[in-house]
């Protein structure tokens, strides 16, 4: 199976044909037959995992999508693995209205509030004679470690790593890595607190 996918990806004509079979023209969601017959066999959904009825799963068989045990994707969320894998760990909550575009790896016990955008995808803009929508895309993986809490209306940009048990304040735009056991807020997000293991306390960072 892997060798067939590699051949298709390396041949532009085969790739174009395969995409037309998987995705309707001028659309970004998979065809009905893909959702009904391919995705259930390709993608893994853990024991006790819940995907609410109003979730938009734009997942395709040529990339991976995994939802861990006892994890929940709430209503009106969108998951898209079209340009990279989306891996979600155990006992993680994807909040209402979240948008997750791969490549993204999310750990266990992660809590995401409402209307968060997590996207490993960027559009090019450098050619001023071509609309950004028609320029090449670039992808950088996002990694969210275990026990992270992300506040409502936050944006996590491509290439960012959120360390274990870090907290992202509501409305933050995260453009750089956030170390573990930190609290970050703002646009662009900056660390304002870190956990001190010697004193067993959360301490403010001098700015």
C-alpha cells in the first residue's frame, strides 16, 4: 500500500487523477464514498473516542488521522489532514469550533477551549504577480505535548512546539516554541510564568 501511494505522489498525472477521485472539483472535503468506505478502514479511532455529529472531518486516506482512547471532538470543529497527518492522543478534548490542519501531533490529556486554530499549513505570498491562494503551500509540523491547556480563540502557528503542561492564555497567537511548565499569553505569545520545581510554585517571569 505504501509503495502504491509513493508512486502516485511522485507521478503528477496519477496524483491529479487520484485527487479528482477523492475530492470534488473546487472543494476541500472528501467524496462521500471516501468517507463511507475508505476512511473507516484507514483511520484509527480509539476506544471510547467521540466525534460529535456536527464535526467536519476533512480527512483523506493518503495521510494519517488518529483519535486516541476517550478523546472527544466537539461540535463544529474541523479536522483536515490533507497536507499532513493529524494525530490526537488519549483523553484529549478538541473544543467547539476548533480548526486543526495537519501536520499536527497532539498528546494526552490536552484541553482545548473554543474557536482555536492550529495549522501546520502556510501559503506562499512572495510572487506579487500571483494570488497567495494559487502559490505553493509550505508545511511545518506542530507538536503539542501532554497536559497542555489552550485558551479560547488562540492561534497556534506552523512549526510551533508546546511543551508539557504549558498553559496558553485565551486569545493568544503562538509563533514560537513554549517551554514545558510555562504560562504564555498575548500576541505574539510570551512566557509570563514558569513552574519552579525547587520551590514547587509557579513564579512570574521578569520582563
